[in-house]
């Protein structure tokens, strides 16, 4: 099964962060995921949560990751949101896939945005 995306690049910035070659301001780390502050935050709280495995997209992750990896990753996303205090005021969880989806780093990741009221994702679309 192909995702239409390029193969995983072992030298992408998130792979290098996972290997400790590039520093990051980590807020969570466990066997399935690492979360760290975005270097160009788009909200008062902007954290990235990445799986430890080499997955290009959500489709790639959901196809190739073990059940334990999938559950552990999504639990980490929720735990990070709770630990950062995002639950009370609300937050946005976003993932981009491929060039048309705005994905900049070819390693599956989830953005968590919070700390202020967020605007509409796509103008004219009701949430």
C-alpha cells in the first residue's frame, strides 16, 4: 500500500531531534512519543507531538505502527494537552499531510495549539 508521499527521510529535522542531534525544549517523552515546543509558535502554547517511529503521515502511521505504538502515541497527545493545562480553555490538535496539506517536515506529527481563542481553520467552514 502506498501513501503517495515520499519514503521516510532519516535526516529530517524530527528524526534528528529524536536522535539528539538537534536540541529541543521537550515537555514529554516516553517509549512511544516525544513532545516539544515549536521553534516558531503560532499560539501562546504550540507543541509538537511526534511518534518515535519513522512514519511519514497519519496513513503511514496507522498502516505500519503496532497497536501499542498507536495507542501510546494518542495517549501521549492527550497527556501533553492535560499537562500543559489546555483542557480547561480548549485547544486545537492539528496534523498536516503532504504538500497540499501543508506538511513541512516528512515525519508524522500533531500540533497542539492553545492559550488563546483560535480562529477558524478554514474560512466559511463550520466546526
